[in-house]
């Protein structure tokens, strides 16, 4: 996670007296602790905010991605809310699709299941879930990526990225060096929950093959 010093701006307090009003100005600095990336779970929630008003959307995003709760955010001024929202949005704007055929999460190695090798059971479930890809993105990932049960990764280079790491190499070549756990639809929801912690960029990259 990272600290972002979001904004420093003047805030006014109005003190009413019998004959005049005094404006007192002071500076307030807001600091947020936000994640290094937008997870699949967060991306899904973020993209489902269309029904909210602009202010509600800003509050929800800030509380979802930071250490601030809704009650605290509602104490800010409208100007502060807009400035903080703009900074947070800018910090998570880099969500371009990125495809990795192999990665490791929580000590478990996962591999991408080549679309051409899907079983009928995998294909039927994938086809159904892909009708609403945004709503079912974690479950789609749980079909496309499954634990590796056998591999020949000797000499494979890994890139460490926060709580996970990815295998480096050409996808077509890597496909030849591992075997996946057989698809079991009863495990899909559990696996989907685990994979929902991955960066949204990885899910968007995988969806380009669906």
C-alpha cells in the first residue's frame, strides 16, 4: 500500500455574532492510504456505481480504496471531496489489460487454460458467464485460471508484484510446460473469491481471449 498526500486547501468556518460574521481560514491536509492496484473485486464494485449520484460515487470510491470511513468523508467540504476524488481516480487510472499465462498467489501457482483445450463443461459454463462479463468476472477467471498440478518450469523467471508474482515468457511456449487441475464447477466460487484479490488489469487481459 502507499500513502498519498492528496490536497491542502483553505477551509472556512463561519462564526455568527450579533452584528457581524467572522471568517476564519485554516489549512487542512488530507492523507489517504490507498492500495497499489485496483483489485478485480474493487474494479467490479467501481464499475457498478452508475446508478449513484456524483457525490455518492465520489464518497463510495474514496471509502472503498482508502482508510477513510463514510462518516469522516462526509465531514469534508464539497471542494475537498472533488479534489480528493480526482487524485484517487488519477492514482488508479492505469488499468490497461495485461495478460500473464502463469502466476503465483498465496503460494499456489495458477495457469491459464487455453481456450482451444477447454472441455465441454468448461465451455458451457464460460459461455453462460460471459453473457454478463462484468458481473461474473471472478467466476470467469476461476475457469480460465486453475491451480497447476504438474510443471516443467526449471529456469523460469518470475517478477514479484506485491502479494503475487508472475511468470515471464512467451505465452505459447509456457502453455507447453504445465498441466492444470481438472475443472470442477463446485470449486469455482471458492476459487473465484481467491482470484478476486488479483489486479483488475490481469482479469481484463484474460477477457480478451473470451
